[in-house]
C-alpha cells in the first residue's frame, strides 16, 4: 500500500512540474476563443435534432426499464422455484 502512495506522489509531482510552467505563460481565455466552437455547435443544433435525441433517449430509457424489470422478475421466479424445491440443476 505504501508503494502506491509513493507512486501516486511521484506522478502528481511530475504532473505539477509539467503544468505549472505552462500556467505561468498561459494567455487569458476570452469569448473570442470559443467563437469557432460556438458557431460549429449552433450550426449543427436545431429543434428537430434536439427532439430526435430526446426521443431516442426516452425510448432507450423505457427499454432499459422493461429489461431491468424482466430480469428481476425472472430471477425472482427462478429463485422461488429453487427455494420451494420445484426445480433442480
């Protein structure tokens, strides 16, 4: 356990040694820095794409809930049969 702490400490020290000099000379981040990203995102987003993503997400959530319910039900029935001695391996 002690060696893991030393390894983590060494990695942290190396990361800090690499990062600190870069932060000293970093430029200020302004809104113009993100203008290209914002333009790209807003050109790809529309009401129809957001609605499509929400529809797929809702359908996937319903499917996962039914799958989870089915697995729990099957396990409950199987374990009940084993406990009552009606099924054997």
